[in-house]
């Protein structure tokens, strides 16, 4: 099976760091990686007239940067069946990603974040938050700047069991199989606090994961959900966390918080957002 991975880039080291993480994560399987660049013109000078030739020069420079990035990736790739392609778009970032997903049957989008600001946190930039909110066609993996790839032995899946599970679980299972990882299901509150509906959904999830090693962790609600999840990640040596992006979910709440709109979601490890399949 060949995987198709989209790597949006602004040619920063932050974006390259995310691309390198993806290349190493898929080091042992055939993949086609698409470096995509959403080009927009910003007139930062005092020009009142911009000639077409000047625009062409700027675009050609970006296309050359894409080609250089492609060659850089080919040089570091460990697999002979890794293929690299480039996509140059004049759409805005979210629209360019949507188009690429549809045109190239993308399985996963991998993006960088703004990087660490302290010992226990990094910030998702405004671009990352906007993409999570607007692009719901496939999973999006957000990688901290300069995060060194390591085999993902334990993947955390934070969920509240309030909604039925279906095909949106498949990317999570696929990633766990690729990494030979245990799934650590994190639920805030205990098993005795589940409603009948939550219990049915838990049973469905357990059935879907019957062939995938997993554990369910019941965590008391002491502190904020952000604090509980961060503590769980640290205490259990989790190196990748996932959530499903439901409407009115905890993830949506985080992304819509006023402080989050300015600063981003606090985390320390790669974070995969899975769109809900309605």
C-alpha cells in the first residue's frame, strides 16, 4: 500500500522539521510526499504598479525553492520507494490544502507549528489553527519545531465516548499499525460515571480495536482538561496524541477560546487531529 502525504511549506526550517518527521515516520513503507506551497503576493514596497514580469519572477523563485526542497528530501529519504512531488498554488493555504487532498487522494497532512516557548509547551500558530478548523477532509498531524522523530510506542487517544465511532477511527488504527504502537485511550472520569450511551460507544470502540493493542485509562477530573491531558502525556511517556474534531467537542472548545486564538493550543508532542465523518 502506497501512502500519500501532503507537506505544506513556507520554506521555513519549521516546515522542514515537520517534513523530516513525516519522512522518518514513513521510512519503511512506500510513500508519495507532496511538498505544497500556497503562494500569495504581498506588496511590501511603495510600488503602485506591479508588472507581470515582476510577479513571474517571484513565482519562479518559489517554484525553484520547491524543487530545491524536493531534492533535499530525496537526499535524506531512507526508502527507494519514496517519491517526492511539488504543488505550487495561488490559493490561500486552507484552500490549497483542500484542493491537494482531493486531487491527490491525500491520506495525511503534516504541518509544523511555531515551536517551543518553554519547558512544557509549544504553540500552534494561527495557520495551524485555521487549517484544523477549515480542512476536514483527512487527518492533520501537527509537529513541534525541531521535534526529533522517535518510534511512537504509545499513541494517546483522548475521547469522551459521547459520540458513536465509525470510519474516522481507521486512520488512528493505520498509524498505530505502522508504528507498532499501543493505543492509550484517555477518558476523564471513571467507568461508573458513563451514561448508557457512552457505554454503548465504548463497547463499539473496543470492538473496532479488537485486533489493535490498547488500554483504557480512567482519569479523575482534577484540574482543567488541558492540565489532565498534559500530565497524562508526561507520566505515560506518550509521544503522539490524537483527538477527533467533532462539532462542539473539547478540541473545538480549545480552538475557539479567545486566548487560544491568539496563542494556540499548548502541547509538547506531535498532535494528530482526525475529522469527524458525519
